């Protein structure tokens, strides 16, 4: 269960040279913030390709991208995700739902997110963004927010 906007925007920011914060929990987060609106950027397609490639390399058998239905352009992003998935034979599913955080938090599947509320509530999670950034975007601008303000 992939928290689509959470994951995609952070990878977009890493690709663009923007600031990516490393939380004390080891998760990478962006400060872009998708609150009601999303606009695809130059980095969107490369981010989706990197994410798909990483999922394949990790031998993920299936995944479902959860997109916030109320966010503008979520339908377009869903179409792009499915188109790329079809092109590469990845077999993604992508759902537009009112509250992905709730669905991901309550799922018995592995959660892919860096949203602390989701991570606190879910059973299992994987830090895909960190894995991807460290392995495929070594030039990313990471600012660690260590314990005690280090």
C-alpha cells in the first residue's frame, strides 16, 4: 500500500535538488506539502520510473498506489501511473480514495509512506523513499534532523 503523494513528491524533490529532511525515525520527507492541489513537474515521470524500477528490483509482487481523491489532478496522476505500469509490465493498481492515510494505516499489507501518523498506526512498513534516494539519487540534498538537535 503506497501513500502515493507522500512518496512521489519526496522523490520529485530529491531529483530536483530540493531539501529532503531525514527524520529521527530514518524516513526522508519533503517540505513541499500537497494540501488540496498537486501539479506534475519535470521530475514526475523520472520519479515514477525510479519508483517502479526500485519496486521491481526489490521483487515486489504487487502494490497498490493510494491517491487522495480530493487533491486536484489526482486522477491525472493515477492515469500516468497506470500508463507507465502497463508500458513496463509492472501490474500496479492505483486507487482514488477520500482518505488514503486511514486505508493504509488499517491495512494488513506493508505500508510505504513517511507520514508519521501512518507509520505509528500500521503494522508493517518499508522505507522505500530512503532506499531509492540512497541507491539512485546520491546527489540528493539531505538534511538530517538528529536526536537532540544534532
